[in-house]
């Protein structure tokens, strides 16, 4: 039986080819001059003490289905900014997560925070697409890429002025990723094959991450107690999506997570 991640990647490859047909690389390259200046994603996380929070805009997911009915990406982003999120992540996958690249562009124009394109990036085309849309940072998922492709996309993003949040789940992917000396490393607490979450996963792997790399714990963070556990383990950044998107009062929940109540 095909796992969830394999199914998503197969669909994404076909999606990329169609996008290239509709908007060729040359078209995107022409859009770069009009793209907004890149904001410092890594610096924004470091500036938030003791915990930098990346607040995610996500309408749906394969595991949870529809997460938020009253979905207004710009309004949500403005709440995130006013309640002291460090950065914003925008899900741009349309088929599985109900996202769109236009959401990222609209959010980027409406707030002053750095914005991450969160998607399943497999091709240079998507990196170029992200920068043309206004992304400051991209997500690169190690489980979706071989080492050669990961390295290529990582350095191509840098050429375009963007930073990369490299995400891993499997422990064996840690060492190859660290060889790139990334500023940002995300450890997903959700197994992308089964979509089961375990908060301890990032705590266990954090001991192997050098101090120069800012570790971001992702998924399964639901309470102030969860944040405190991660903080006590020396983790200084988190990414939170469904917990915020599924609550009636997003601002209140964000305040609770950060201990600002």
C-alpha cells in the first residue's frame, strides 16, 4: 500500500509539469524584479526570546481533513503578527492541503513578518516560483529529496536570496543535512508515512544538532506545557499549524502557547 508521502509526491510531479506548461520558467524569471526584497527569516526567529514561533496558515490536511471553515489567509496572518509570531508559514499545496501560491503573495503583502513557502518542493521550478511569489524562505523536506537534489535546491534558493528550512523526520537524514551547515533545521514530529505525531522525536534528535544550527520543532505542539517541554530541552523555535488553525480564537491560543497571557 502506497504511503501518504509517496502519494503526495507522485501527484506533485504531475502538478509541476502542468505548471511549467502554463507558466514557463522564462515567465517566472521575468517576475523576479517585481518580487519584494527578501526578509530575514532566520534572524526573525532568533530575535524572539526565549521561543521563536512560526505560525502556519493551513486550511486542510490529509490527516485532519478541513481544519478551518472561515478561512481568510490575510486576516489570519494579521492576527499572527499582532500576537507576536516571529514568522509565518503558508501551505501552498492545493490538492491535499487546500492551499495556493496566491495565498502566500497576499499574506506577504499584508504583514511585515518573513514568510515561508511550505510545500513539497522537488524541482528548481518551484523554488523560482516561490521567490517570484514573494517567499523569504522555503521548506525542503529531506524525505522527499535525494542528497544531490536537496543540495541543489538548497543552494539555488540561496542564489535567489532566500533561506531554507530543511526538514527531516528520519534520523538517518540528519548527518547528510548537517553537512550543508544549514542555519535552520526542522525536525518533524509527524511521521509523513503514517501522519502519527510524537513530540519527543525532536527532543531526542536535538542532542545531535550543533549550536550554530537553529532547530525548529514541528507538529504536535498543542499546549503551553508542550512549548515548555521543548524549551527546557534547549529548543528555541517551533512551527505550529493545526493547533492554531483549529481554535476559535487564534490570537488567544497563540498568546497561551507563548506564555503571553
